[in-house]
């Protein structure tokens, strides 16, 4: 069962989720060598985007614009709703509990004790028992329907039967004790959760208890991953200048944890025509590329975006690692996030550009900002923000080693990334933290 939602649209849900942002990003120049099959881009003469503004630009970019396809919520079974966002209020379809229920194993009793114990008993899921007369008691299990006229439930450990089938209380009782009355948690029609709520395991349990078989949710944004680079191996040990691809295994589950439906992963090597074909034939709302965003002889992302007439919204971000990341609009309602090829730099790009864009598309609320003091000082970049893996230990963030752009050892052990301002941070200085999708205060699950 599901609440009616014939006319709900994602735009209406987005209006309920608080988002902020600036209207423009500032692309920067990036000269590059372009193969003959690709038209060279015009020179760029603008500065890299500051890190906070880049995140705000990505969140704004995903808001519906002219010509963008309509993203219509749809009902889905409970077992496929995890990680999505409610598009309609979750209203109770029944009273909870739907009848007076025993909260404990023991005896349902009527009036003051001692009581005569009936031979029958009451179990959960069975037909209701006959009414109790004053001075009567009947055995009852947790979750069973309380017999009519019962005044309380006496816990097993608080009752003492005698040899004459009489039940005596061993402590004082109060009227209604250990009975969950009908409607104690909610009444039919009560709003339990608003639109925009992330569907967690607890939400699924509440929905089932409230009578739902399906939930009307915002559709997951469709994403494709394009792995670029001739030097990448998919198995075995590195050899002869070839290295293992770490981003192919890393990116799809990370994107799913951010709310996306990953529809494909393609390994294209360093091939401008293959990249062009993959971009122009994809129907994904977000394409994520790895590598090729700088100015090397086989960095084809910028010239290919020029070739398809894309609009660069962010071209370089003042953040380390991950400076050469980019965000482009490649059509109505379609975007491309270009990640650097180094693994930790790619993670930086995910959290800087892909996370806010997907969050907006999925109608998720922005995470609550928070910070902790650093246990140790962290050296900063003179001009750029740094993202540093940290452990959360008590009331402090502990910076981890292995912070280089090609390293994953630090982030694999981390609870969060610390946002280090230009110039660095001293020990004890409070710093903003970015939770990873499977840890921290956001409690966002890693969905499969």
C-alpha cells in the first residue's frame, strides 16, 4: 500500500530541501596538446574556482533548468527503496499499535489481585481472548492482543502463583501497566516523516509497521563511469610501466553510496574518439571520467567537451589534491564530472563536485556542517584548500599519513576528510569535516 501521489514531481521535493549556492563558477586556463581527431579548445583565461564555491556551483547545476527531462517520482517496493528519498509524506495507514498490546510476557489481569488464573493463554498473532472478569488473570505473551476489560499486565518476574491457581503480585501495580494502548505511537493519517527524508533501514521498518508495501521515492540519478588511460591493468601485479586500476573498483560503489544508480562502467584507454562516442551516446544524467583533465599529450577531456559543445561550469578547483577536476553541462539535465586520475585526487573530486550534484538530483538534504579540533598540526597549501584523511577519536580529528594524491592507504583507514584552509591549521584548531558516505554523523549507508 502507498499514499496517493499522482502529481508529485521531483521539483516539488527539491523545494523542501534547503540548498544554497552561488550562480557562477570561474573556469581557468589549461593549455593542452590535442590529437588530430579533436578540435582544440579556445584559450581559457580565468582563475580556478575556490573550493567552497565549486561545491555550491555543483549543487546549483543540478537544479532543474529549461529543457531538462522531468524526473518523476514513482512507487517502488520496500526492498528496493533503501537509500532513496521520500517524494511524499509518510503518513500512517493504521494506528500503531493497531490494538491494545502486551508489552511484556506475563499475565493480563483485571482489577486488584490476587487473581484466579484461567487455564487458557493468549499468544501473539492469535484470535483475541474472551473478556476478563474482575479478579481473573490469563497468561499472555509479548505482542499479544490484551483481552477486553484487562486493566494491566503483570510481568512474569513480578507474579507468584500459589498451589490453588491464585496469582499474587510481588510489587505494586498501576492501571494500564505494561499495556501498549492502541494508537500510542500514531493514529491513522498522522504524518510520520516529511518528503525529502532519506530512506534508511529504520525508515523501511517504520513504513512496514505503518502499513506500506511500496514507497514513492525520487528516482536515483543515472551515472556512468568512464575509465581513461592506456596504462591501467584490471588484474594481476603492476609490470612494464602498467599499474592497477584502483578507480574502477572504487567509483561505482562510492557513487551508489551518494545516491546514484550506476548503469555502466567503460574502460576507454587514451582514445579521443572513444571518449567522444561514449559521451554522445550515453543517456546518463551524470558521466564521471577519470584522468585526462590536465594538459598532457593524451589528456582528451577538455578538447572532447569543446567538441560536443559542453558548457564548463568549473574548470579547476583551488583544492589539494584534485586541482584539475572539472564540471561541465553536456546537455539539458546532463553533466560530466572530470576527476583527476590519481586515486586520492579523484576522491577529492567526488566529494567536491559529484556529491553536491548527486545530492541535489536525489533531493537529499545537505549534510549538517560540523567540525572538531585537530590533534596534530597540518601543513597547508599557500593558496588552496587541502582535504586530509582523518580518524575521529573522541573529541579530536587525528590526521593520517599517506596523504599524497596517488595514495589510498590514508583514505581507506579514515572516518572523514578534514578541510584544511589555505596556510594550514595548528594543533587544537577546529576544522570542518566531510563524512565519508559509510561513516560519521550523516549515517548515510553504502547502498548496493
